[in-house]
């Protein structure tokens, strides 16, 4: 959390320095920030889809191996504990 606040303070500081020098520089800075906020999630989504397509066989094998090693939660909850009815 602290690092994010520091980075935000640095960005705001750079903006006001650019604003002091030239208004068109501050406008370009604002457009750059807006573009980065809009483009980065799209690029991450494209990378994630490409990763899933490239590694889908390996991911399927890993998922199947983990499901055979660990029983699912449904199987655990359906098992009834045995009670001693002698008392």
C-alpha cells in the first residue's frame, strides 16, 4: 500500500512540474496516463489468452493430476462420520 501511495505522489509531482513548464506537456502527460490505464489491461488479457492457448495441454495434465491426488470437497462432505451407538 505504501509503495502505491509513493508512486502516485511521484506521478502527481511530475504532472505539476510538466504543468509548470508547458501546458501542452501536461496535456500529453495526462493522455499518456489515460492510455496506459486503458492499454495495460488489454495487453494483459491478450497475454493471458495466448498463455492459455499455448499451454492448454500442460495445464490440463496438471489439473487432472491434482484432482486425482486430492479428493474434491464434495467427496469429503458426503462421507458421514461413524458414530458409536453402544452408549
